C-alpha cells in the first residue's frame, strides 16, 4: 500500500482524495494550516478513517509513513514545497501550474533527481476520452499536415472567487488567467501539436480588481509550421467553454464542453468504421476539473509500484511553464518572443 498525504485543502483537494481512494493506494495524512479547510477535507474521506490531520507541512515531511505528498497548494508555493519534500525523501505530485518561473521548474526537477524521488505533474485533461481519441488520430496521421490549432477558455469567475483566498489573482502566488485557469489548455496544444517556436500575446485586466491578468489572447507558431491561437478569460458572464480545435489537411476536430471533455466535431475526409463510436465519446463532469485525476493517479501508483518513471514528467511540464512565460514576456515587451529566449534559469514573472 502506497501512502499519500494531501497538502492544501482548497477546492481541488477533494478530487485528489477521491482519485486516490479509487486506486490501491491510501490517504493517511492531510495538511492545511486552516482548521476549517481541514475539517472540510475530512468530510471527503471515504476510505481510511485513521487519517492524521496536520497543521504544519514540516510535520507531514517528518511522518515516516508518508511516501508521497500531493501538493494542492497555491501555485507560488509549489517549487519551495517540492524541494522540501524531495529532501525529505518523499515522492511529489504537484498540481498545475508546476511553477511560475522556468528556473523554479528546473530546481524542482533537479531536487527530485538528486534525492532519487519521482516528480509527477497533474495534467488530468490529457486523460479525457475525447482528447485521447484526438491524440491517437494525430499520431496515426489521420489529419495529414496540421494547419491550425486553437484553444479557447471562456469562464466566469466573479470578484468573490478572487476574494475567497488572498493568493488568488496575485502575480507571485497565482499567476493570472494564463497560469492558473488556462495552463491546461496551453499544455494541451503542446501535447497535441508539438513544441512551440514563437509566441505573441496581449493581456489585460478587464473585470476584476486583481494584480494579474484576467484576459489574454495569443498567436502561437509551432516548430512544425502549424499556426495556433489562444484566448483565455475569466470575464465571461457564465462558463461557456474550454475547448481545443485542430484543423488539418484531411480532418477537423473540436473537443469542447467546459473542460475539453465533449466531442463537438469529428470529421475526416477518409472515414473509418470507428468514427461513429468516437463521435459519441464524451464524459460530462460536474465541474471544470473533469474525471482525469483518477486515471492520472492510477498511472502514478503503477509507476511507483513498478519503479518506473512518470508518464508526464517534470521536463515535459516545464516546457508548458516556458510557454506561459514566453506569452507573458511577449505581452510585457509588445513583441513576438521565441521560446528559446527563455533560459532554464529565467526567474522573471514578466509583469
């Protein structure tokens, strides 16, 4: 039995607890300095009723029974807490975004490598059934040459959402719509189409009293020649969509819903029998988090039991951090930015 500790009891922690309890692993500890948050997390426990509740992170790291820490903490704390866990000999699962700077991402990678522990980064939307079908079609060459890729995130987050926690909307702890709400969608473009060469971005804070941006629009040039567009906002009056669209030489596919979980369009000039089934592929979750945490944790547990590396490793996740940093740099400097300009030791927020 692999023993996990959940660190941070905000909105996402319940998904982690639920996902772990559906594997052969065990939640044995939960940590948050906020007693009310701890109590809320306690109500999410369905399995092990002997969970230890900690108010301090150092107490979790001293617990020899804890093998893995799942960090559901504010984004700006991910790097420091990952490094501390690695030095304590704990494997680490970290929520998106992995870090807010490229240097922090690589310090996390190196700390885990130096201490012989694994680093897993949550990219649950990669596990969505429609996304899995789309990725398979791309890998099998059904699109031919990919021309364009598009990610749209039109969500509603009112001022009360940002006021619920003092880290939200802050540059150093949240990172704004690019890092917090839409990093999964930018990562998805990389996952599906490939690495980026050049980006251009404009960002604004339109509808909220926050430090960081609530709206951003980007133009993306992929290394393989495809052109991408990105639009993210938390200013919509209601949650409209979280979608990705691929247009290629031989096919067009849109995966929509509000969390890239619904097959909207699945069309290829050379159809196959399986297309009818694929078009019906959709898992409609009750919220933007989707159902991907469960298969993600299944992979984590299997990797740890079999002493294998993670399917989504730190280097992969760090490239999504580099992409967001490139967009922020472009918005600040008002020019296209080649991602090779963003060095591994770059520790700028670009605000």
